[in-house]
């Protein structure tokens, strides 16, 4: 690292309750020269609560390609910059990747602080295995959606993805079609907020529930992984059958010669 360069901090912000922020995050936001916020109006509520008066500028998916160069230049000139999103950890289904990659390419130090991320509490509250899982972010809204569901149908790990309340019922109905009505899932919404809810059940039951109870707020869906189709014994039998078939094939080839 060259002397005189600043640093980029990735600072997670609360996903609901404004008290879900670390002391370190508050201190970083107070000490940096600039805060990049996804929506300055939303973030101003948080900053005001903790007496943070650092200058803010907007940095979101619609302008990040234009602003990333200027941000890197500021850091190279010695400014420390913090990137925050409306809620959660920057870069997780929120702007951040492009800026981080650009900073790394220019040998700028990037430091990510630990903190709130919506899919982690949804996973741990779902009751599904947490030792191995995959995170899909937001599913494709149109093109590639059915392909993604088919991939998920065979995925043995617990699967987590974000969904809009306006698409939840349709998504659950498509999951019934491509994944199976009896697969278990959990729908967690408004995590860390007053109206927090985690509904668990089969995909069919969840689809029926949300048809009759309009979903609202931020939603995380956790899907049970696919069951193992074959046991170890089945694989052993299959291996023996394949080996036997191979030996017979070689014997027949030798006889023909």
C-alpha cells in the first residue's frame, strides 16, 4: 500500500431495528471523510439517530458505473470512504461489487465490517440444515426463472433467496410446479422489525397461506434441500452392476477378436 491513500470501508447497516448496528460501524461512519449511501434519505434517519454528521453522496445501481471512477480517485488522494446500503451488508444483492473490484484493481485497501445480513437470521430460524447452503440472491424475474427452479429442485443443500412481496405467491406456485408441493420451506419477512414473521410448511401450504394473507415487507425464502435419491448401498450395487457389465463387454470384445 502506498502512503497517502485512503481506504474503502464496507459498513453493514440495520435491516430493521436501528439498534442492530455495531459500535465499530458507528465509529467508522463518524470518522470517514465520505459516506456513499444507496438512498441518502433513508440513510439520513440512521445517521441522525447516532449523531453522525459525515457528508453523504448517493451511490446506487443506476449511477455506480458513472461514480466509481471519481470515488476511487478520492480514495487515492487520501480520503477514507464508507459504503452503506439501505439495509444489510453492501454487495449482498445491493451495490458494492463494482466499487470493491475497482478499488482492488487500483491497490486500494478494502475493509469489510461484520454486521447484519437478512439471509443469515432467516436461515438459522428456518429449522433446515445450516452447515451447507447456497444463496441465490434475487431470482431472475422472467428469463431463466424456470431453469433456476429446475436447478433448485435437485440441489441437496439448503437454498436461500430474496423475493418481492408482489411476486411471492407466484413464486411459491411455480415452486410447486417445478420443485414439488411437498418440499418444505420457510418464508421469513420483516426480519428484525416489529411485524417479524417466519412461516414454515410445505410449499403448497405456504402458497395457500399467502393467497389468503397478503404478504408485505422484505422477504427471505428458505428452501429445504433435495433428499438423497439413493443410499450408499444403492450406489454400491450400481457400481457392482457397472463393473460387471464392463467385464462382460471386455470379454465379448476379446471373443470377437
